C-alpha cells in the first residue's frame, strides 16, 4: 500500500474518532454537583450545628412548614405507664403534641380525631398561634370537609414522632439522653391508645368520627377496633387494614439507604451530624410512591433541565449528565433536599416500621394478644363469612378473593356496627385500590351494613388525599353529615 493511501486512512480514522477524543476531554475532570451537594451540606452542618433549619421551599403537595415549637401547639403529658404491643416493659410516660380547631360542644360529643400520615405534624391547618398553612389546610374550616362550625377537630403528632410527641429524639428519663434506638418499637395500636389518653384528659368520651389518610387511615380503623363504643364513624382514605409485601418493600428500601448513612451511627447521632444523605435518598424513594407515572408524564414528560450559560454547549446531541438531567430527576432531588433536615431519621424508621407491622387479620391480632371480646362472636374457624350487603355493580364481591380475606373479616368484627367511609384512588401505587376494596369486602363480610366505598380517578396517585379537595372533601362532608 502506498504512503499516500496509508496517510489517507489515518486521516479518516482520526476524523472518525474525534468525538471520542472530545468526550475524553470532557471527562478528564468529571464533576458531579449532585454528589458535591452532600459534602457541602455536611460542611454547613459542621459549621452551624443546626439540624433543623427553616424550610422555605414550596414545590411539593404538602405545604412546607418549619419545625413546630411548643409555642404553637399544646402538650398533653401522660405521667402513667403506657403498655406497648411489642415491648414487655411499658413506656414510663409520654407527651402528645396536639392542635385543635372549632369549639367543643357542652356535651363534648362533636369531636373529630384527625390522624396524620407518616411525617406530618399536628399542624393540619392554620391557627392563631401558628398562621402558617397546615398540611390539610383546604379541608378544615367553616363549611369545609371537616366543618369547624359543626365539629371540634383534634390532630396530634403521633407517638414516635419528632414534632412535640415522645419519640426516639426525646429524652429518656432514666439516662437524661435521647432515647435514640433504645426507644421501644411502637405499633399503630400504641399510637391510638396514646391519643385516647389525650381524649380522656379532654373529657371526650365519644368521638363523632375518626378520620385519617395513608398511615392515618390505619390509625382510624385501629381507633374503631380498639374503642368501638367511643367512635361513631370512621373515615379511611388511601389506607389499608393489612400492609402488603409491596408497600413493606418500598419502606424497607427507604430505611435501608438511611441506615447505610455513616452518620446514622446505629441511631445515636444526636450529639453529632444527622444522616442527611440517607434521609434525602429515602425521601426520593418515598416521593416516587406518592405520585403516579401518568402524572409524571403530564407534568415533566422527558424534558431536560435548562443548562446554565456556563454549561451551555452547541454540541449535538447534548452531552448527558450523570447527575440530574431530566426534569423529573431535578424534582426528586429537590424533594429530598427540602426534607432531609426537617424530620428526625429515627422517627422515620420507627413510624414506617409501625406501618409495616399493621395487620388486622385475626391470626395476627391473636399473635399479639390483641384478642377483642367482640371477636368471640366472629365466624368460627374453617367456615366462610357471608356478605350481608350488596356490592356496587362496578365492584362486585371478588371472584377469587385473597386467601387472607376471611381472616381479615374475622379480625375486623369489632367494626361491624360503625358506619365507615372508604376512599381509594385508582392511580395509587402505595396503597392500591385493591387494598381499599379488600377493606370494604372484609367489613361487609364481618356484617357491617354501613360501609360506603368510593374510588377516585385522577393522576395524583397516593397524594390525591392532599390535592383533590373537591372529590375527597365532598365525600367526607357528605358522609359526616
């Protein structure tokens, strides 16, 4: 081969590999701002030693609010031991943070206990002490779903939380230090018993209703189960009576990334840096389960973030980034960033575990020695309960019911005489509509003739209970009236 031919081939080869050479030039000093953010946050924390700064961002469905302080909520201090589901030793004492709206009637029979989701505080709506918007602001007030002209609304921070109620970040009386992971594992039933201690202190013998969404729906059902003579109505929105393997898996993944953060230190981080990186990643995973794919498509599509001028390039195609590049990625990044310092990591672990443990099937309840007197009249083992009410034409009794449905019906027998509203969301991937139908089926099989069941459309997924004011609010208002 002649020298000109060899040179010609070399020139062509060089031309064909020039993009690779350019790419290597770009990659010579790789830069990952999404990773650098963690180091920058840690540096700020070391300098300020401030673990719970004011949050001012506002892009998520739940309105942002600063960490509540004792000046903006009431504290009920229970000085007697509280027996626990999973611990042989009672909790020696506890605090419950709570806020109220409306006026308690002279007969004290118009109270509604509003139960929160996993990470919410008692600040469900604005108050004179705290005018900031609450997490259910549009549902509480005169003429709203929870009508303060008619009802006295009570919302607490749950036992195990970090917004005023006793939890892992609280001081353990015997040591004078934060409980951390010495705090006992609590159940949904423990949370509700603590709330009813508050009701006793307020002189409220009977509730007009127990209302909750997500984890709050679990508490709402548990309240009716534990105290059927004290709860007149139950509202369960996007909840379940039995945590499914899929939802347990989602929460386990969140806890796993959090506990893998070196700062977590087996839960003993209160005299040092919080596990902020693990918390950010856990929140990103959680956010994926709160919404739906169709909404992501409508809201973000496959749009890419706008590059700053310093990074703008005329290269075609655009060189992809390994850090957030798509708008959906930037949204998840922001959601994690705004949450990672405003909630206690141990509270997230304990409360999400309580959700996993929730199971109202009769064998599960009996294994915890939670036998209810009313269960003695349930259908004998080995027989099948009968539907006592008709299902809607769109949702007839299941042709192939899950194997645990009969046990669930037996376990929910104490709720048989309480009117119950169940709302499901068709786009919910965290607590699917199948779980809502299952609760309705089990209650009807248990003999409850006052079950109202509705499914909502829309694309907002699990967060529909925060967003769809018209449909969720109307259903609640109609049921309570």
